[in-house]
């Protein structure tokens, strides 16, 4: 990308999209196009086509998605599949029709099989069964990734995909039921501390292992890959380090300053037992994460405190 290239970031108000915009500006890219959901409904094919015909972006970061935690995914399987399938196909297709030079599709590590060999390499995609609790979302994301690959194969496009591990950071969603594990814990322990509660109940037994990547590190990788990578195979985005949910919970409590008792509700689902990405491909290209987990949680909690409306989502 040139510094004056016309760049469209889809989903710029979300955690990932806003981080990509910050990173682009930090690196001197200022010809950035964004649209709010009210200005452009990505599920409206006609509107998306009209937008691309008018604006003709040279580069596209497709970070828009309908996202949520275990509860949200389980309660709205059809919505998660339909909305994500429609919006990603609309954007990718319109980019191709209108001669976009390069597109980057943002997926999720949940696309990999539930019991994939650990750490998960990019090549393990579609080798066995998916995790049922987010199957609909995963199938939609796999379809977007494959559509990019098939356009490359059939029409010679330069469309790439990135598969991030669990993300966290500024602009996250802290909704008590629809958020992911780390922001949910931040809100729960903050409210427990404010209310002076003697105990906090967390889901599952704390045994699952998870990997977490600070969203600004992901954004740095996204811009790096747009400039340095082409290929049909996705690129994993992570730290290569994992932590148990129990250890994570204790770390969040420590950062927030909550000193009460943590109890576990084992009647609640754990989700996938382990999800660790093999990040050797990204590292082989010359990229490595910068933000360690405790520091990232501190920065995220600061964002939570400074954005009270964010806590209401």
C-alpha cells in the first residue's frame, strides 16, 4: 500500500476495525474510508455494490462481523450464520467486481476443529468437527475465507485472510451476556469490587486453556500482512502462549483490585478445552506480538473506566 492509497476499513467502530484505523493512521495512511452501519448496511447487497462503484477503494480490511460469546452464539445460531455470511459475501464480491487491488478478510480461531492438534496450524482447517457452541459463526467465517481463496484461484485476485486468536483491548464489548470471556470478567470483577461483594461466580471449572492477543498487536499484523503477504492459506494471529481460564480470572481480579472469593459453576459450559494457535508462519514472515497479557488487561481496564457507555453494551 502507498501512503495515499484509498483504503476502506469495514467495521471501523468495532474493536478490531477501530484498532486497524488507529494503526493505519499511526503509520501515515490517511486516505481511509469508513461508514457507520446507518450509512451503509453491509447486509444490503445493492447498497454495498453502490458504495464500491462510487468509492472504488484500492484496499479493503474486512473487519465487520456479528460477534458474541457462548450465550449469544447458542441463542442466535441462525442470525450469526446469516448476518456474517451475507455481509462478508457482499463486501468480498463487490470488491472483486470493482477491481479492488487487495482485500484482507478477518476470521477467528474458532474456525478450527474442536479437537485439533495443538498448537493449531493453518493446515488443520476442515480436518474434523467444529465446536458446537459457535458452529454457525465458524461456518460463516470458513465460507468467507474460502470465497477469498476461490476468487484467487479462479480470477487471480490477491485476497488474503487472517485468523486471530481470542482478542481483547480498547473498544471491546463488555455486555454481561453477549461479550467474550476477558471483557466479561473485567466487568464482573469491577462491579463486584464497586458493590463490595464477597464472592464472584464464574462459568465452568476454569480448566480450558486460551490464548489472548491485544487488539493493537493484531492491527499491526494486519497492516504488515497487507504489505508483505499474498497466498491462499490463512495466517494465524496470536502470541503462541496460553493460560487457563482459572489463571486468567485470577489475573483480572488482581489487575482490578478485587480481593473476594472466586467460585466456579460447573453446570455451565466450558467451551473448547484448548485453543492455541501455531504462529510460526507469522513469525517466519518477520512479525511478533508486543503486548504481554497483564499489561494488556491494564490498558483494557483503563479503556473500560474511561468509556462508561461501553460498559452498558
